[in-house]
């Protein structure tokens, strides 16, 4: 069987398009409601009324009115957040600025922090065909800005992203006209499938020796390489030159709108905005527990070759590419339910594209094939159009809805379709079937074509789990077990533990600050509410849930205090963030019974604490319910700035005497701690213990002073605690131990193995128990030396007691020893 291309997972998305579309949730809403964002040209860009002339070919004029423009000032930008001086920011193309912000939002949406992607070989591909900033800078040679060379160069678009985020993979800006960003997406997928973009986390040194450490918590072990790429498409209109040129060519609509597939189609309306997707191999997404928005089955790119005119599309070439892409992944075309077409609304392009779609999909099928185009909503973004179409298709597949064609009244009579091709005029449920599969088509006016096939994850698994075998270069086959692993992590958390749809849990609007231009204000710290999760173990189903086996997870989560940690780039950012969180959570509470609040809270805290970048300004909330969280967030926030002074962390380990009945039961909620206690219990049983550690720890009637059990349990609990703390990346610089605590200290320092620590503790306790005749006793007392001496002078009158100071534990803590238990009891009474 021929090797099939490695499936690619879309794990994060972000966008900002015309009108009020500032995230993918808003885009989905506009698309499904068939709501166009068409509007007049902003006066801040160009004087459309002054340039307007109704006749094509009139020198220096434009015959089109309006377009699809983003709301707000395109020059607003938080330069300090992106480590740019004011001079550099002023000289930067707005497309670069929007790219930086949008990539940041996409990484947040994917749950990738700035720290986790820094210094990795993540690749960056940007599709763009607009050079307005460069044209503006060249228009006046007397006012050239110092940073204009890098600020306005199209080649810097991708490089700027790689520079700020410290990404070391391939970094390319691609211009194939209108297909630029989908061609860029194809190249990124090829990189991943060829393992050209390995994202390997930097090595982190640790105190602990790794010779006897499990990979499930070892932060010192290098992770397997993840395959990851960032793909963006951007188009910002700020100079009349391109509009004038396109009017001269006759491809723009006099109305300024995209009447996709409609008889009114008379050219396209220019749109602007930016979109970004984060992709990695499905294998890597499964391993890392990422949320998979859609599965990319195959991609392809081609060229029309010689046509009657260089701008005239070739339906034959497009059909051939579609068939080639499907054949490359051995995918049947009959199951495809939707095609996100290029659909610009030109009188020539739409009929030729539909001819290719009908020829490729319309024969030998029984089910309907829906065709649409997001351009009818947000206009034609030219170089950024491909990614816009891809994001729209992913949202449709994810939601299980067929998008309508906005403003479609009467089908263009030049479009020849059969009974299976349908253009929806309102949103519809996706037709029933094993898989929700969509195609995305794009072509440039120079003849460069691109095509992508994607599916919903659950459908992909259902359809292929028994038969598919796909291999990436140098990798092993993804087995049935591997696919089951993917299914277990559809939402980035084990399905059996967290079933809430993350789209409703923490939507895209929560990944950016729409109230201000500062993107850092919507971020929260990671690693608080769900301890036991680090980068090397997040993919393990049996770990880091913080839940007891066999218990109801939501009941446990709702019964304990939890923390929401907040952070922001500046002090006011924490307060802005609080306000947005309150607004968002109030919407959730207003849904009443529609929302499982305990489940939502678990997912929400995991997302906010584990999946966000952390910044210098910090605040936190303590909560046990949504209501208490809201009450805390409504209180005045007093954020603090973290110190950059290196932290010194010391672990001190206790010996026998600190035990108590029911010890460590509150830590049993953490699966890693629970696992270590279970392993220690089995180990002690193998050595011949007369007690079962796991069963005896909760007992109230346990003789905690019996040396064998006391020393074994004390060391076992501390070993488990060391592993748990290190799984949270809490690694000490110094360790010190007292008595049997020295055993746990030696383990923490990496001097002995876990099993050696357990063995030493057990036999040390056994020897102590055998030597003890029961006549003596010890007593730890929280008193200073002078108080102890005074006490001993009073006890000294009774020579038979034989009480003395056996050990100075601290300036205000010591241990008394005596020859008989009666002495210990008498001393206790005196104290």
C-alpha cells in the first residue's frame, strides 16, 4: 500500500476581518447569519469620492465604491509589548503590526505560551500580495523613515513574526496573488510531513538525576520533536494605487461587493484583514493533548500553464489539481459535503471554477454538494483570501453547519451545475454521514492554484480507524491505538474527564483584549489550578487529572478551593482582564441550566491557568464556584510585579515523628502522588511488610509510632511529594534532611533511586523496631533550650525518670529522651 501523507491537525486559529469581526467566533456568526461587512471606504485611507469616476479607463480614477474594511484605526499598535521602539513602529507596515498581534492570538487559541514556542524550529509562512506601505514610502522620497527598509519590505512579513517569537524554522513570505496564503498553507503542510519543522523544546537542567526518573514528570528530559507551523494571510488597504490598477484591469466590482455565484456578479470587492492558523502533525497533536479543530487530509498546488490570457483561469487545471489532491491521500470524493470556493464574484472566474468543481465532484454521487464562499461576507482579501476561506471551512466543519452564500438571489446563468450542486441561502445542518469533509479552493490571477481537503476529527477517526496507515518520513505507522489516543484528546483533555466543548468553554474572544489595543492584558498565568501537568506529561491520560480513580471528577473539583492566576504585560492590563472575565462569566451564568457549571469551571480554569502566557504583573482569585469567582473578580484588583531576582528554593525533609493518622490524604487528589504511594505500597509488600501502606495511611487507629511503618511511610510520602513538586517544575537548589528524612533528601538530590530510598527506609525502620524493647521514649517539644533546661531542673528531682535533651532540632524545637514510656508521659504533662 503506498504511503499516504501524514494528517495535519489545525490546533489554533485567529482572525480580524472587515467590520466588527475580531475573532473566529464573530466570523462564524457573520458567515452563518449571511451578514456582509461591506461598507464605504474609510476617509482615513483614501478619498474615494475624489478618486471616483463611473467609467473604466479614466486616468487616475477608480470606478468602485466601498469595500470590506476593518473597523478602527489600523495604526493602533502596542509597540512596547512587541519590543519595538516608537520609530520602528511608525515605520512598520500595518500588515506587520496586525500579523504580530494575530499570530499571538492564534498561539493563545492553540494553548501555546510565548515561552513554549521560543527557541523552537517552528516555521512561519505568510501569504500576501499587497505592498501599499512600500508604495506609500516611495511616494515621497523626502520623508523617508529610518526603519522603512525593514518596516515596509514584503519579505519581512514572515521574518518579523519569527524574530519576535524567536522561531528558528523556515520563514517565508509568499506571493502568488490571490492564492498566496493557501499556497503558503500547502508549503507549511509539506514541511511538517517532511519533518522540516521540528519543534523541540529546549533542554532544562534539573537537580534530579534522570537515571531513575519516569518520563511522565521528568522536566529534564528533552521532549520528542513536535511538528508545528504558523500560517497567515494578510491584506490591508491604505494606498489608492492597487485599486486604480485593478480598476484599469476591469476586475473590480463597480458596487464594491462580491456577489459570489449571483447573476449580479460584475467583479470583486476588495476586503482586508488578517487570519492565522497553527498546524502540526496529528501525531504530535495527539501526543501533546492539543485541541484539534480539524484534520487536514491533503493539500496541493499547481499552475494553469498557457491559457488564452495570463489572468484567465483554467477549469481543466483546477479540476486536475482537485483530483490529484484527493488521490494523493486515497480519499473518495463522494463523501465531500462542502466546497469553500474561490468565488470572487467575477463573471468569468465563477463559471470556470464551478465547471471544475462540477467535473471533479458532481459525477457519480448521490449526496448533495454544497458550494459557498466567505468572500460574500468579508470580500476578497487577495493574498490573504486563501487562509480566510480555510478558517471559514474549518469553522463550518467544526460546527457541523453548511454556510449560506450571502446576497445570493439568482444564480449566474453562466454557471452550469447539475442536480447535486447546491448553493445554500441560509445555514443548514451538515448532511448526515460518517465524516464532515470540506474542500477549499483558491487560485491566483497569474494561474497559481491551491487546494486543501479537511475533515472533522471524530469523522476522520470513525471512517479510518480500522484501515488507515499513514507514515511520515522517518516515523512509524500510526496504529489503531494511536488513533484511539487522538480520539481521547479531541478537546485537549482526556475525553472521559473533560467533555465540555472548548468553543463554548473559553471562546476566541477570550484570547484577546478587544477593549484596548494591548494584547497582553487578556493573558493569565499557567500551571496553578491543574498541578501535576507539565510539557512532558500533558499527553498522558492516566496522569495530571487531579482526580481520584473511580470517583466523580466534577464532584471532587467542585468540593475544593481552587486558584485562578492572572497576569498581564502592564498593571492596568490585569484590571482590564478582570473586567472582560466578569463580562464573559456573567454570560455563562445567565444561561442557567444550559451550562454544567462545575464542568465548565474545570475546563475554564484549565484553559486559563495552563494554556496562557505569563507576564510580569500578577494577581489571583481563590474560588470554589463560578459565583465565588465572579465575586472575587468584581473586587478591586491589586496586581504585583514579580521580581527578576533568582529564586532560591530549599527542601527540608523530616524524620520519624511528623507522621499523623490520615496523613497525606489531601494529596491523593493528584494522580502522580497517588501513583507513587501505590508503587511504594507494592514495593514494601514485596519486602515482607506486615502492613499495606496504601490502606493504612487513611486509618485513624494506625500506630504511627511503630518504627517500621513510621519511617517507611514518612519517606514514601516525601518521595511522592518530591515527584509531584518536580512535575510542577518546582526544583530545589538545596536539600537537607533530618534522621530518616536524609533518605528522601538523597533521593531528591538524585543520589539514590526511588526504590533505593524505599528499601533503606523500610530496613532502617525494621532494625529500629527490632532493637527497641519498648522501655524508652522520645518527645518532640516546641520550646527553646533555656526553657528545656528549666524544665529538666524541675524533673531532675525524680532521678528515676532519666529525662534528658536528645537532640536540638531548631532554636525553638528539641527532642527529649527518657528511659521509659512513663517518663515521656510525665514530661508531656509538665510541658
